[in-house]
């Protein structure tokens, strides 16, 4: 099963190849803090630092507003899917 966990864009850069990339913070454990993943923004090149996205297979696939991201993360914590506070 694949879960669409919202992540927040923390850094954006352009690779020499022209690919727009980002470091995206996803919720981690209470001990380790957020998990940072490297994603390609080819499908959503207009994303900005602070925006939330849902990703799959290394690509940002959809933008999600902050309120929806927080509600989704809180619900995942309530159901025990994620550890810790969003």
C-alpha cells in the first residue's frame, strides 16, 4: 500500500542537466525528527519553499495547501500511521 504523506519543501535548486530538484521534509519519528527526501519537481516546477506536496517514486505529483497538509498529518497520527505531532 502506498500512502500520500504530505511533505514541506525546504530547499530548491536546478541541476546542471536542467532538472528542478528539492529537498522535502516528511514527518519522521519523535527521536529522529523529519525525514528529508530529494524529489524532482519536473511535474510541478512552480513549487516554492514552504509549499506542501504529495510525492511518489521521487517526483512531486501534487500541491497541497498547508491547512489540508496539517489535517492529513494529524489524522495519520491519530490513526497510528505516523509517529509524533505533525
